[in-house]
């Protein structure tokens, strides 16, 4: 399960990570975790260093792989899977970096959703929908949300992917049902 994101996103990515926390918990509880690998791929390789990704994982409780690639590798991956990302000016007033407490100088607009890749390396399912998070968001992820992020939490964009829909797709891919641990 390949998911584009960036650690400094404050409107959608915290909700994506929140959904992935529930997906991972469901995979663990149903003993299907060995059949699925979740990878969050940063679309902000300049700022999302391995150290920043490790800090984000520790703060949020994410146990899956978070990767950053060179600009060239990210461009190749993005082209292959159809992920769009573009550096854009930071809003005014600028958001603040959760790690350094410094104002941000740019933002990255990007595709939401995820791609499922089978064991042979073939993309078997993809969605560009944003996350539809339901329930109680991890407090750290909630703290990362901007006003727009809180609006997205309260009124998810449509169409939206949920842990349940992701688990249905993953279950189809691995050939077994994966119950949602959050339901």
C-alpha cells in the first residue's frame, strides 16, 4: 500500500496517517500484517529527511515504513503511479514547522489516496480520493491540523477513502477478509 504524503501537511495528511493507524491496527488484529506492507512516500524530499520521518513516526505511533526519495526518483515514481505534487507558496500567515517551530517557506500540493501493489510489483488498485477519517484522531495528528484540516476532519472531501474501504481492497488483494478493528 503506497501512500503519498508529507510530514508538514496540515490539511489532509494527518487524516491519511490517522486512517493508516486504523488499517495497521486491523491488519495486526486479524493476523494479516505479514501479508501487507504500508509505505508512506514523502512528496517533500527536501524537508522530509530520514530523521524527520522517524520523528513523525514516533510522535504519531506509525509503525510502517516512511520513505523519502531523491527528486529524480520521486519524479519517476510519481509519473509511474500518477501521483501529482507541486511546490507552492506558503500561506499568509505561514504555517509553523512542528519539529523546528520555524515558519514554513513553501507548501506542497499533492495527490491524495493510495495505490495497492501486488507481490509481483503490479498496481492492482488505486484511488485518488482523500481520506474520510471517522472517530477520534490521534491527539498529535489533531494538533498538526490547520483550520482547513479541521474542516476536512469534520466534513471529509467526497469521494473519500476510509479504513473500511482500504481493508476491503487489501482483503481482495490478499484473498481474505480483514475486519476493521475500529468498528
